[in-house]
């Protein structure tokens, strides 16, 4: 068992720490059911930690008196017993925190779990902010299971559709024409579990893959929406909206059509470069792989389309659903977890599969950006969505970009420098100009009154 000795300052800092989405503390007298409640809530959310042996602020107003300090480590056995009573087991680690008098508190760190956990009393809790809230509605628990990837919405039966929506579609005919050995639609879909094996009722995966028009058949929105904004601003206004496209159809066609429209739209986008206005160029493999990843790994239980937002200086692809299972932002390039295993598997059976290099798509996207000398894509969790930002930000330093510009232009203004470097702050940009002036590489261009710098020029 790990043990760590804390200074008095560290103890005061822990005692003052605010409870939140990732942290909680409780007095030593906490009951076993409360321990399970906190542990389950953290595991069902994003993980977190709690310390047994620090009183709540509402119970003890003086910070110095919140730390209890328990003499005997074995007194904490009830904590481990209550954690071990949970099934499935919650992934966790523990550490004893010792004060200068040799007394202890216990810190339990809970990992985000790929399973939905319940307490011994059969209640599901989830952490939201500083609260551990119960989920009693079966639909909410099912949605949590979908979000974690423990179960998948692709397996649900589509009551508004019939087997003929798959068996008689143009898409499955096209698909099976290239499949070897020769297979009938009913045999293929049954073998792949795309329809119920007894009733032939279609599953969501089957409709998404092979219905010629799945949108009207499914209760959830499941297309791709592409929006072009003529701006580089973080938050566009309505006047910046140029055009929108809604992509429907089976998944294979959605990906191909969306990629085509994105490519065509990008041809009209120009940004400031070292030679003035230049056509924006991204590695096509990067856009393709991130788009494919969004379609095959999104959470189809969330009723929303994949959003592709094209700005002057970046592309944002927003996919419904949090990262499933044990996947995190930190390990996403190495982890292998498929929320929609049927969709992933069947798409890979096409003659020219959209997910040709299974498991390597995001790695390829990052590698191509580096080859184009652009900064890597940025991946963030935004509520119940995963957003990937593909920015046209060169790997070259701002100073390099400024000097490259001045090789072909007589002077450069602050706004032009921000446009070619991707820096949003005018003051930060000034700092880079000042560094170049200190190195004797550029001189200021003054206003007619001589009181204001209006641009910069290369020093000769």
C-alpha cells in the first residue's frame, strides 16, 4: 500500500480544496453506502478521487480542524471492504496520507470505467459537478451504457423499418456484387447480425449501412451537416454564413459525398500567406480520416448530425458522443475501442473500404499534418460531443513566418501577421515584432504623425 507524508501546508491545502467534478472528501465516520455512492459516481463519469479523513466544510468551518488524522491504518479496512463488494469491480488505486504526528487519511483514486456500475443497493450514480446523482430512469441508464460503449445503439431494433429496407436496397446489391464468395442479402445480414436472427427485424446498424435512405426510418438524426463560414473568428455571426449542405444516405455514401463537398468548398477558401492571399491546403488524408472516424465511432443514440464547420483558417468536425470506454484524449492515438463494432467491421468489407487502415486513421491524420508542416489536429471533449480542430497553423515559429512574408512583401501589418501565424492576440503579436526588432531584423513603419507604429519592414 502506498504511503505519503504530507507537510502541514499540504494538509491545509487539501482541507481547503473545493469539492467538484473530480474531487470529494468525507469525514472518517462516513457510512459504507456513501463510499460506494461516490466511487460508483466517479467510475460512471470521468473518474476522480476522494479522501476519507477530511471533514466537509459545512461540518467544520475552520480549515485547520478539518483534517482528522486516524492513528491506525487498519481502521480504514471498511473502505476497501465496501469497494470490494461492488460488482463489476471498479478500477481504483489507494494511498495513505500521513501527517507529522503519524496519523492517516486515505485517498482513493477512481478511474473512468468502460462499464456501468451500481452500488450494492442496485442504484446507478453519476458524478456531475460536486454531486453524485442517482440515475433511476432505465432510459438514462441505457444512455449511459451507450455513452461508455458497454452497449451500442447500433444493436437496437428499428421498429419503423422492415427487412425489405435492407434486402431490397440498391446499396446492398452494389456491396454484394463485389463480395466473395457470392452471398444473398438475407444470409449476409443474418450472419453479420444486422437483423434479428429470428424475426429478421432490422437493427440500427443494418439500416445505417444498407438502407438507401435511412434518415426517415430512424428515430435519431444521423446525417452530416457541412457549414461554410467566411471568417476566422472563434464565434461566427450570421453574416459570415455562406452556405450549408445536408448529407443523407447510407454511411458509405455519406462519407464519400461529404468528403467531395468539403474538398469543393475548400477550393474557394483563401487566407493570408507569405505571398499574399493563398489557397488553403490541408492534407486530404487528414480530413478524410477524421471524417471517417467521426462517422464510424459516433454515438448514434444522440439525435444529432455530425457537424463539419469550415472557416477561413480551420475546419472543425464535431461528432456526437463522448469518448467510449477507457479511451481518453491522452491515449486516443494508441487505444483501440470500437463503439460500433458492426458498422466498423462491415464497412471494412467493401471492395474499397473507407476505413481501409483500421485502427490507424487518426495516426495517419496526425502524420500527414506534420508532413504538410502544419500543427497537429486538436481533439477536445465538448459536453456530449467530440470535436477535432484542423487548423491551418504552420509549425514554423511566428518570427519565421513574419520574415518569410517580408521576403516577398515590403511591409507587414499586425493583422496580416496574425492571419499567417494563427495568433489571435494583437498584443502577443506585438511581442514577436519586438523580438525581431531587438535582433536587428526589422524596423517599424510609423504613421504620418510619427506617433504610432502602423506596420513593420525588413531592415536593410
